[in-house]
């Protein structure tokens, strides 16, 4: 993956909760457009100091976390988040720490909150994790759909693992976290930067349940979804193209139109934008939006 260069005018705040949420938040630290906050029960030998992370006392289960939640430390740690801020809250389902989610989000309810929810691998989850995941997964979607959140981005961890392929076990978790953060950061960057050419579609107000996909300009390419979203209503394709290709490839416009047409679905509003990048090769990312509450995968 290439890196995003440049800085947007506004910094987005990223809050990671739990091991996976904090891991993904850490990957956002390589981009100047983001300020991160990490909340968890295990940071090695590092104690919470309100500068890098907040340490939460471990509890035995999701119910106990909810009962023992104390807003004082959370409010102090997140006091720099203002009502005008855009916030991305990142968490993996099945983590017992999800018991504090609703109370935690209540402390920053006046800001513009989006949630990135990583669905765990169901094949290696315990029965308790599956139960907790199902509850939180449905509740957060309902909150997003009702407008209490700006949006919820659904990510199926198993699909991310398929996309990153074979990776040494020492780098495995970091590779998963990096991929998820990169796709979000790159699409957000494209959304907030000038395009060379575009035909944008604004998702309907009710379509607050979203995911991402990756593909390419290859005629044989398919979209690899990060979550199989049912009943999509809107989608957008982001073409990140090297400057040299933009200047010399006379067939590029045809390739772009061909891909948008190929992946378009009846009843789904499709838009696209072409962006100049300093990457070595072209990338194609997609965002998809639906109003229907999704089921677990």
C-alpha cells in the first residue's frame, strides 16, 4: 500500500477500544489527518497517562464492564474531543470491553460519530463471544440507522484476512490492522481532495450502514468486499491513478467507465471519482451504503 501525502484542514479523531480497536487506531497514527485515542485493558508495562492511552481495569465479562464503567476517567481522557469534531470509533465484536460502548459514546454524543465495527471470525469465537457480538452488532446498527451515529462501517475480519493473503505470523495482526486503516484513510482522503474527474452520488440520508471494497482497472477484476452488504442503495468508486498514467493513457477514461458500468447494479446509484496520486500503480477502492440492518456473516 502507498501512503497518503498532504494534510486536510481538519483532523479526525480516532478512538480505539480493546485490542483490535487500539491496533487499528495505532495504524492511523502514520497519517497526519488523524489524532488517536486508545482505551483498553492491556498495554504491556505502560500505564495510562492520558497522553497515549487509557488503561481500563479488567472485568470478567461484558455485563461486568457495563456495571463497573466509570465516566470520570473517560471524560478526562476524551475532553479534547469537541462537538464540532468528526470521530471514528473502532472496535471488534465479541470483545467483553464492548460493554462500555454505549456509555462511552454518550460522553462524546455531541460530536459527529461514525463507528467502524470489525466482525470477528465466527469459526474461532466462543459461544459467549458470539452472543456478545450479536447483541452489540445489532444495537450499533440500529443506532446508526436511527441517526444517533453518522454512519457504521462494517468489516468482516475473515474477508480482510483473505485479502492480505499469506503473511508471517509475527506480522499477521499488524497487517490486518494496517489494511483496514488504509482503506478507510484513503477513501476519506479522496473524499476530501480535488478530483480530476467525478460523477458523485450522495448516499440517501437513511443509508447509514456501509462497507468498503477493493478492485482494479483489470477487465477481469472482481470487487472484493470487506463485508457482503445486503440490498445496497448507493456506491462510489475511487480511482487513484499515478500522474504519469493520467498524462499518457488515452484509454483510461474508457477503462474507468467500463468498470463503473460493469459493477453497477440495478436500483443502486453509482458514482465515481478519479484522483491523481503519487503511487506506483493505480488503485480502485469502493464504498457501499445500505439502509437495511445487516445479519452476521
